[in-house]
């Protein structure tokens, strides 16, 4: 399941530094705008302590965690929606992602220039929001007139599409993102999805701070957290430069010691990856055997046959049943055989909604 999160923000807010921490690919990080011209793409693993604990029981040949693609996109400037700077390339790259990680600079440092001359993350957020909203308005206006004619001629699908586009247009002209608009009917939701609007994508605001603010944030981050709550989005605090220093430490013990000195239980990178995974409405089911313990990505709410199809399409086509062990039961009893003996192995049919952390074995026939 190829899923992408795009890291966006104004130039010099710490996007490439953050990308360096997230991915084994190294983006150039320098103190000038447009350091990143072509988007850097890295595949990151999703931290999941459950895999390690299961491996201690099963002793598999390998552990295979879930993954997600992270794309470091060139910095945006005012006028991007009209092609200023690298605007067209930037907006095209965002359109290809499933979710947005919006990095905002929330620290003072005279040695690192800001493209607008001062530190104001609310202003920075609004600059990017405005450019994305303008591009979405352009998208809607290009389609609306044609669909209005079709709706007037009695086309039912066109009527639904016009209703959706008008609702979005009303929000966008008020300076609101498309994701703030919700639709009740499935037809409306499908029409909304098919517009592929930039501001309809889920967003995580990442407040990039200095080391002193890594644990508790600061006034800048609190203002962004408040705005994110109003928008129905998420926000988090991370010290990207500090995370880069942690990533360069060789041993796990040294990294943990560094985190303890900062008063942190977990690295900001791990928290960010988990939040990005959750942002995409993703969960994990697990297969556990002698060959491997593997995490499989699926969309929250999927039923057993859909999840079987993640492994192989034949599993979904010929689905018979799913044998399910709850993660906590596996840990408690110590083996699949012991779970069966205790009567804790569930046999589920086509309507079973898979739960995060379920250990699955699919029976199928094709």
C-alpha cells in the first residue's frame, strides 16, 4: 500500500532537516531558500514495539515493519498559486501526496534567515493556506461552469457535484480549508474525493522548536495548537535539529540517554511517524510465524476480506475465514498453540472488522 506524506512549509523552516531525521535518504540542508528543488523521497518504517515483543516469542527469521513514504517538497512563497518561485512544481508535488506534514518555524535564531524577515508561525501558516486555497478555487472554477450546465439539463451526478463544489467554494472564499467542509451522503463524499483538492488533505502541523522548547513548547507552538484545534487538525512539537543530533548517535542506549536528559520518553521522530500513520487513518494487523513477524497496513474500518487482499488479491477473492488472535492474548499465553488451547483464538467471517494489532491467519480457496 503505497502511501505518501508530503513535508511542506516556507523556505528555511527546517523541512529538510526533519526529512534527514525521518529517512535514510539525506536531503541537502542549507541556509537559503529553494535548497530542495526536486522532492526527496524516503521510505520510513513505522515504530511498533509489538513486533519486537512478538519476535521475542516466535523467534522469526526477520521482522518486517509497516512503511510510509515521506516526500520533502520545495519551499513555497507568496504567489505560488500563480506560478511564483517553484509554485507550480510545489503544488503538483502536494497533489500527489495522501497527507500533509506542515512544518512551521517556532524558534528564534539570528544565524538562520527567514524568508519574510521575522518569526511568525501563524503568518507562515496563513501564507501556505492561502496559496493552496487559491489553487483549489482555480480547480473548482474550472469545473463548476461545465457541471452547472449539465445539472441544468437534468444530470443527477452533475447536480451532486455542483452542490459539493459550491459548498467548497463558499468555504474557500472565506479563507477556510476544504477539510473543514463535511458531507453526509456517500454520493457527496465520492464527488468531494474526486476533486482531489489540496486543502482537503489531512494535515499535521509540526512546530519546529529549539532544544529548550522540545518538551513543553513555547508561545509560538501554543498559538498553532489552538488554531489546529479550531480547524480539526493535529499539531505537535519537535526540535528537528536536536532530533538530527540524536539520529547521528550510534547506540540505542546513547539515544535514550540523550532523550532522558531532555525529559522525553520517546523521540520526536517516532511520535511524528506514528501521528502521520494515524493521520492517514491507517492501522496495522500482524502475521507471526517462524519465517517472519510482519506488520500489514490497512485502512481503519476494513473488514477481514479486504485485509486479506492486502497480502494477496487471491486471499480476498477466495476468502473463507480469518483466524484472529488478540495481541495481548498472544503475549499472555506465549504461543499460537497455547492460545488455541485456551479457547482464545477467534474464527471470524466476512463481516469481521479488523482491529489494530490483530494477529491474523487467513483461510482461502481459489
